């Protein structure tokens, strides 16, 4: 089954621009998620000296909410732009929510592995980090596809 995108025009140049924009959005999502899950503790260590403890705990707890919100917006935007016109904005919520929660779980799980791979030697730790990041991108892409499938099945059942 081939679906025509709702907002993607037929022009080749505009499709190329859309692909560049989606690539840049994915790059920033990867960058922000790595920052939030791996480097956030380092940032909080610098804040502990100057900020009261209850504010540090509050900021530490908000990283998961920020991460899930970013993932939800990306998944929802992708499904809104790429699925056919028959989908309402409400019918895209279940799949985008499933994808966002799954991506949050996968990101939290892989951040543990990334922290562990940094303990190895310079060469092997770097190679392990690259392989882990590729696995993370693969699993997140599959979760986005599964979320889209959930929306398509849900819409066709109506």
C-alpha cells in the first residue's frame, strides 16, 4: 500500500527541501536527546554549587518530560505531514504517543550503555558509542513506523 503524503508537493525540488528539513530536525532531536540523557548530570554537577538542592532536583526531574515532549512533537509532525489527508489531528495522537514513550524508554536504556562504554579505552569506547548510536537510531525509526502503523490500523478500523 502506498500513501500519498498530505502536505508534500509533487515538485522534486520542494521534496528535496522537505527531506533536508526532516534530516536537520532528526539531527537536532538526536543531539538534544543525547544532551539530556548523557550530559545532563554533568551540567547539574556545576549547578549544585550555586543553586539550592530542591531546584536541582526539580530541574533533574524535568529532563524526562522535556525529552518526551520533543519526541512527541517530532513523531506527531512526521505523521501529520506524511500520512494521507483522511487523518484528523486526534487520530494521530495514539501512534505519536506510543512512539514518543517508546523512544523515551529506548533513550533512557541506551544512555546507560553509552555511560558504560565511556569507561573502556579510547578506541573501543568510541567505536562502541558509534555502534550504540546506530542501534538507537534504528530502534527509534522502527518505533516511529510502528506508531504510524497504529494510526493507520486505528483509522481503517473506524
